[in-house]
């Protein structure tokens, strides 16, 4: 089968490295959800983008190789859980209809033990700690995505580490609510809807959010452009009324506009949000946009120290902009 729509293009203005650890060139790129070093026992997801138009039509299936084990798929997505520390190499070969290898990409990662400090805390059941409340989520955030949070919001750049802590808390709260297996299932459903051209199905399955931070693509579309460096967002920005009935009407209006978007724009939003690294970046973008609009010239530490303002900012992130939030 030809390459799916979801693996034909990178979001405008982004490189494969903006999505995760990557290798490749202008014809194809292999992206890992999580960057090296990866932790033992943690699920790794790999996506191969076929960017060359001629190859897109020629590819029929993919052969994934880890060590001496080969797995063939008809979609450019592969999952693997390393079970021991050491060196991990994942190869993907793009295969034509006759089985001929059109291109091979290889990604190499270090696999390390789970974070020792976190495991020590989890192993102390008699000690009440925040991380022990949900060990699985704690392991995901600390082992898999903390490096992305630290890259986006370096603690050294802020004496209070406010943005770093806010991203960490947002990722933790959303990841605890929607577990990795449920996010993976949603991603598969969304990719299938996009490939089938089922706009309404995609929109309805994405309404509550996509990916690690459950970013709502219809809200994000009001802040990102369809073109690299463009100033015009995909959807016109708007505020949502506090009145429940009026709000429902405004959300219905937004749903209709979201369905009417060009298919490529919905696909770009999907790819921005399915990868943890870019998902966190989009979550940070929404927070910063809402701060600039509703709390201009105010510092994040000051906003978070004020209970009403902090609640407003979080509500804006979850539900969209509202002057009454």
C-alpha cells in the first residue's frame, strides 16, 4: 500500500529533529518518540516519513530490524521495548512491491537503567511522595520526556524554574489522565481517519486533545500557521463565552471550521501533537500566547503565585481563550 498521508510530510517549518531523535535526509526521515538515552522497559515508538514523491508511490511495506529480529509492517510506525541496558540499533527498510529495498535508515540509541532516584522513591511505600501517587506516569515523565522539558524551558534560565515546573506539571496531569496505551490507540485511530479522508471522524476523536499534554488541535489551529513563518493562523482566533449555551454555540462553530480545513493542515496538526517533543512545544506555545493576551508584562512566577490568575491560565490552556476565565 502507498505511504499514508500522515507519513508523507513534516509540519511546515520543522525538521525531523524538531519531533524527536532523528536520522535521514530530504527523501526520508526516521523519528523516535524518545531521545537517547532510552530507559530499559520503556516503550519506544519509531515513525518513518517518506518525503520523496516518487518513493511515496513505490513503497509497499516496511521491514524493521532490531538485532537479528525482523518485523514487516504496512504502516511506517514501529514499537519496541528494550529489555536490557546497552546499545540499541533500529533499522527500517522501505520495500517496493517486488520486495526490493528502496532505502534503509538506521537509528542508534543508548539504553540505560530506569532513573535510580525515582525508583528509590517509588520503592518507599511508607513515605508519601508525589511521584509515588502514580509510578507509571512518574516513570514516563522522568525517563522518557524530562529531557524535552529541560530543553524547552531550561531551569538555568529562570531562578524559579516556573515554566519548567509548569510544563512538568501539565505533562504529568495529562499523562496520568490519558495513559500511554490510550494515547497510542487514539493516535492509530486519528491516523486512520486522516488516511481515509474522514475529516469529521478525525475532528471528533481529537476534540479533547492529542498526545502527551492532550493539546486540543482546534485551539492550537488558532495560533499556528499553515505555512512556515506565516503570520495568519489556520483558524481565526476567538474567545469563548463563559455562558454555557453561548460557549456551546461557539465550539460548534469552531468544529465546523476545523472540519473545513484543508486535509494537509489537519495532518500537520496531528504530526505536531503525536510526538512528545513537539507536543510539549505546542503546550508551551499555548501557555505563552494566553499569558501575552491576558497577563501582559506579568511574570509567570507572579501569575502562578496568584491562585485566581493561575486557575485562569490553566483553564485557558485546557478550554481555550476566555476573558472571563
